[in-house]
């Protein structure tokens, strides 16, 4: 398992979205062009929603879908931000 996946699972699976966001920010800083950027950014969307930052989460979702419209992660976030 890679570091990003470990951090994501640790933080999100244990309901610690603030920690997840901090680790995701660090990964983005250290590896801005990572081949795992889609994994990182879908995790950001989920963490923001878990934290209750729905407006930030919805903006992050829209950026994600614009950048990776055919992502296999799309199904995990499609229903977020719908009324």
C-alpha cells in the first residue's frame, strides 16, 4: 500500500477528516504531478464533506469531475451536493 492510500484510509476510515485534509495537502505539496492525483482529490472531496464543509466539498467535486470526467472514482462522489 502506498503512503497516500495509508494516510487516506487512516484518516477517513477513522473519521478524522481534518487529519486527512492535512495529509492530502502535504501529498499535493510533495507530489503535485503524482499519478495518484485523482485518488488524492476524490479523498479531499470526501474529507471535506465528512468535515461538514459542503460548499468547499461541492467546489472540489466540480473541479474533480472537470479534470477527471471518466474517473473510476466518479461513482463515489456523484451523489454529493445534490438536493
